[in-house]
């Protein structure tokens, strides 16, 4: 077996309209058609061929009221400009000095050990999202 790429990431959410607004307005993902499943959800294009699937599921497991933990389960998206991403997130209310449990906390790692600059934020259900760029600009 040879994997060609990651096709999609699925996340469970509590409030589909709230999460849809976050993924379209903050991450800028475009909604795409979703099959007529017998449970609520939404699909988004996330790059050239990748997708993000949101699922409303009563038995879902969530992280609880935790803040950002860069070692916890997360997914990462790549942006062209680290600086522009930081400025955009600030315009949406995200702050580096926000309290640990504040949903608008933003953790910046411009000189990350990974070798590329990283930003960490939380979605409305407190899923950790990494935003990174190829280089610091």
C-alpha cells in the first residue's frame, strides 16, 4: 500500500452553524457538497485535494475546557505568509496575551523547533489547530 495524501480530517462539533462560521470566516475554507447522510455535518475544501468534515454526533469525545496544548491531537494547515496570518487572526480578536482558557488565545512560535513558524488556535469546540508557513516573513 502506498498512501498518496491525506484525503480528509473529520472533527466532531457541538454546534454546526457556529463551527461552520468559524471554518469559513476564520480559516477561510470553502463549503463543498456533502452526501445526504442521516446525521448533521458539513464538508469543506482544505487545499488542492484535501477536505475537512464536521460531524454532529451525540456520543462524541471532546477535549473539554482545556487551553492550547501543542502536543495534543491537532491538524495543521499551511499558509503563504506567517505575518499575514498573525495579522488576520488579530483582526478576528485572537491575542497572544489572552488567558489560557480564553477561546481567542493565540500561541505564536515564530522560531519553532519544527523548523517552520507556527501559530496555534482553538476552534469553537476547543480542537487545536496549527497554522504554519514555510518560512518566517
